[in-house]
C-alpha cells in the first residue's frame, strides 16, 4: 500500500464557517475572542489599520445598503479551497491541508517577504512589524496551545487549529478515530452572542453548515475570483448579497 | 598543491575541525542537575509501567512529569533511603512540586500529542525515549545555551552518525517515522 492510499483512508473534512450578516450587530466579540485565543499582542501605539496584527476584522460597510443602514462583515481568513497565498509562498510556509481544508500558516517558516499578503484578495493577513509585547502580568494569561510569533513574519487565522489538535488528542485518548464535532469550535464562533457564526464540516450532509451552504441566501466574497472560500456569508437582502459577492470590502 | 601549502592548510583545518566537533558541543550545552536522584529501574522492577507515573489525561493531554502527590502515594514517610528522605523532606511534607528538568521538551511551536501516539497508535515509549525505564539514575539535562532546547532533541552525537533509532527528536526524525507509516499530513498537524 502506498503512502497516498493509506493517508486517503483517514477521515476527510471540509471545515466551513458561515456568517449570518442579518444577525451580526458588529459588537466585535469574535475579534476579541480571536485575539485572546491566538495570543495576538495589543497593538503598539505607533501602529495603524495597516500595520497592526488582526486575524479577524469586523468591517462596518455603510455603503453596501442603499438605505444607509450599516452592514457589519466579520472577515477572518477565508480558508480558500484554491488559496492564492499558497501558490506564491517561496518558503512553503502556507499550506492547504486536504484532510481538513484548512489553509495552515507556519510563522516560523516565514521569511517575511509578504507575497502572500499581496496575493490575498481579502486582506486577512498581518505582518509583524514589531516584536510582540504584553503589558506587565498579562503574559501569564497567554494560551499555551498557541505559539507566539516573532517580528518579521506573517500570520493569519488558522481556524483555531489548536482546538482541532486538542479534539484529536481527546479522541485518541478515548480510543476513537474521528472527533466529536462539539469538541472543535473556533473561538469566534464560541464567543458570538447573537449566534451569527456557524461552524462545521461541510462534508457532513446532514450538518447545519452543509444545509446553510446550499441555501440561496448564502454567498462568497469576491466569488468571481474562483478562490472558493470556506467562509460563507448570508443575508436576506439581495442588494447586500449582490454587492458583497461582487466587490467584497477593502481595508479601512 | 605544493607541500608547504598542504601542510599549512592541514595545520589550519585540523584545529578548526577539532574545535568545531569537540570543543563547540561542550561550549554550546550547559549541564543542569536534576533536583532529586531517581532510579527508574527499581520502580520498573516493582511492576510499574511508564504510564503509571507519566500519564495521559482523559482529555488527551499528557501530564509529563509526575506530581508530588503521585510520589507521595507510596513515599509519604521517611525511611532508610536518603533519596526518599530528600523527597519527603523537600517536596512531600511542604506540598510543593518537584522541579524536574525535561530531556525531551520540544520547542514552543511544536505540538506533540502523546495520546495520538501512545494510546491511539500504540507506539512504545522507548521508540522515542529509549531505554529510559531501565536507567538507575536520571541524567542531568544538557541545555543548548542559544535555543534553550535540551540536547536530546538533536541527539547525543553532533554528527548524528551511528545513532540508535530512538536518539534524536528533530522534525526530520518525526517525518521519517510518519513517512514510513504513510502518515504524512499537514504542517499544522504538529505545529502550533
């Protein structure tokens, strides 16, 4: 039996995040939970919207709706099935995992060329312009399951893969082979008070995420680029759907 | 190459190699003593398995070093053995943890689930840790002064020639085993 054949017998998943824009009130809990879970240091005073490190940004897109009403759009890494960042990385520091669909970023491998940041049409990648620093005493509250990144490397959302690792370890300890979906929930999904975020395996046909993905109200940002993101958005407003899927949003 | 040139080249090369292969390893690693002596062999002869003290928790996390409480299960009181007396006096009675030093601590960005290997795949502890359970004394830990990693990550031999299968815990050692078993996967399976 070859290596490929044996690997293919392992369970495969397509982890997908669905964001319901009708439910999102822009509170920013997801972004805060993400920063705490993933040891993102507080931004230094000299940083700005371009130079700070953010894995999940909640954009206030007032211009989307002609009535002037705000639409809040939380944008983490879109976890593309056809990720442009993987193609451009000269270090193989970004990698598409066929078993989970997660686009994994390995900061220690990164040389800081930032090609991936240029290639990413969603602006979800951050460069560490400064060494990470925490206020006195806050280091004790860091998450030991996530390694901190040094100055000079790029980082992004990994769909809280450390929680998948923990779920797998728990599964192995129990003598099982596949994880319980309830054990793998990213921090942003867990934190959302209005339950605008749903997370799960799109390969599970009976799961909530697979059903939401088929819904006509679901769409992808910049769908025409063919990056096939595994972060889907939903809105009951056809104008929001049409404009966001066509233009996406830009930073700032 | 003329003879004088060869002589002077060799005269430079030999000390340089000697410094690199013999002196540098002594300089780069500092040796730190363990807080207590410990005889693994004596414990193993009582019928104890590795997992009796180095346990995998129910949620799959590996506890690593045993707690003072687990030692106190058998060694609650002083006896004739000076090592046991030191354990009871310094750690059991005050109720503090023993600051054991690890020979196998991986870098911060590496994630190694013991549950997946030991419980799931039934890999023997000795596959990576060697015949540690047969040792009569705990080794002092050699720590790389630059990286802070213990020497066992690289393995005892700087050249990595003629090493035992279990010696060395570098990424290439992990990959070799995974490749042999057809278990190659994503970077983020083992990195955090």
